[in-house]
DNA sequence: ACTTACCGTAAGTACAAACTTACCATTAGT
DNA sequence: ACTAATGGTAAGTTTGTACTTACGGTAAGT
């Protein structure tokens, strides 16, 4: 399973997107990530594991707390996947358009 | 449900990513999209609906054939979502780093 | 008009994965 | 040493969703 595949799978879940977005402004401990969420803390832990394996977040310990923060690797993987569609899709679109249109 | 949310949900499924990638090089009719896939054609139709509602693909008819092609809207939505993480996550990372490091 | 090719939708099933509770491990503080 | 705080994992349940088959509907060809 490629890097971007894991990332797309991970962000395919709404709850994981919410968790991911919580880390946008600053790193957070698990307790704080779980705050306000309607699911149990173990469920949050399981989501964090998926996000971590997709390299969308990274962890570092601080005493008894596990601090999670955004990891750029996963984001980069998704970006380049999407970019790989960009030009080729545009070319495909053009060639399709040129069948009905005529010049320029 | 926002535009990017639908797109992430759509590309969260491996089969839909395969279908999406099949359209990378050129637009295709449903029959050709289903070729080589191990699922039934109606299943493909259902996936196409999800991708279409996420604005990741668009459709245009050609006789009795329904031709699908990449739609840039969905890709753009995902890109800007990811980009919105870019700077802020970087800033968060920096501020975290500055606590342990000291200058520059 | 009839047949063939193409494809979407409905309804029901089966399975993956998102949950829960229960438990255990580690660290910090007293 | 004991307690409290933090959080990961195991096992089992439940639910969402990716499938299937069956059907209907439209367009093109004869």
C-alpha cells in the first residue's frame, strides 16, 4: 500500500478529518484531542494510529502525555498524487475539446 | 457537507481510486471503466455516482454511452484543503521547535 | 416494431471498520 | 509505596457501505 493510498484512506473518515483539523493550529495531547468529540477516548487512539501510519501526524512523548502534531509527509504524498492528475487530466480534457472545437 | 469533504470520502475507497485513475489518461464509457474490474457493472455505476457528486468526475452523453472524465473542481477542492494545512501546520511546527531551539 | 447495447436505480446481503467496555502499562506527584 | 493521570491494546458488537441480483429505461440499428 503506497503512502498516498494510506493517506486517502485515513482522511476518508469524517471523524479522522475532525481530529486532523484539530491539530491544524497547534500540537495537542490525546486528552485534548478527545475533548468535544462524541466518541470514547480509545476510539480516538485508534484513529490516531491510522493517521500516524498514514504519516499525516507524528507523535512525541512529554511525560505521560503523548503529543500529536501534523506531519507534512502525508500531506505531500496526497498533493503529488493529485498533481499527477493535473496535467494529464487537462491534456485529456483538451483533446476531448478539440474534437468538437476546431482551433486554438 | 462541503465540497472537499465529499471528495475525501469518495477517494477514501480503493476501488473508486482505481476508477478515478482509469480516467486519468482519457475519458471512458462505463463499459470500458468496468473492464478489468472484479466487481459488477452496477457497482461501478454506484461508484461513479459518488465520484460525480464529489465533482471529481463529470459526465456527458454520447448516444447510448455515458462518457465520464476527470473534473478539476474536486481536485481543486482537495488541494486547497490540504494547502490550508500547509502554512498553519508549518507555523505550529516552528513555534514548537522554537521552544527547544533558540534562534534562527 | 423488434432487438441489441448501454447504463442507472432498487432492494437486499455481506463484510469491513468504526465503535464500545475492560484491561494493562507508564509516568508524575505525594 | 500508593494514587492519579494519561493513553495504548484486546475483544466483541454494531453499523455503515460496498457489493449482488433483478429490473427498467433509453438510444441506435435492422
